[in-house]
C-alpha cells in the first residue's frame, strides 16, 4: 500500500468501527469485514490497524473471532491523531542528500524538509478540528445499514 493511502484507509476503518459500535472485544470487526467496507485487501487493513493499535486508537485480536475495536469514543478521536498514527505526510517524501559542491544541492534538502514539515503541521492543525464522529455525520452513515 502506498503511503498516500494509509490515512484515508485509517480514517475509514475508524469510522466503520464507530458505525458498527465496535467498542469492546465481543463487538470486534474482522479485517475481512473492514476490507469489504473500504474496499481493499484484508492485508492492507491489517497493516493499517496495526499502526492504529500502536497509536492506542484501537485494540485488535487475532484468530477466529478476532478483529478490531475502538478504545475511545469517536468524538474524541481527531484526525490529526489518525494522521500521526500513520506517519503523517510521509507520502510527500524525504529530501535527497544532494551533491557536495553544488550550490543548489547544498541548500535544497533543508528547504524541502522545511516545506514538508510545514505541510505536515498545517495538515495536523486543520485535522485537529475534525473527529471520527464528524466523518460519520458527514457521510450520513447513521442512516446507512
């Protein structure tokens, strides 16, 4: 999965878990069910859920009857937390080292790194005002089956 798909998949997974009322192990949603909702391969979902679990946003259980569930209310999960849990704006790349002796190469990596950091900060700031509950409200998911 490309870095650029991690955030949308993570947001979708969290919203789906909230929609399904998955707040405890008995209500866990399988990676197959999550993958069908996204839609994507269950392996992609498992990679993203592992990142979300490391961030403490969900818990997971493997095996038959396993799956994922939320550790917090959807109203308390802001999308900046989700973005950080999947490594921020990593899809923007990492600046190259540059060639020694080249006046452009000696300065561009720092400038590009600063621009990527600024983009990441701006994205996080805006996303800090949007929650998983907001996503569900905007999607009209409460009316969907």
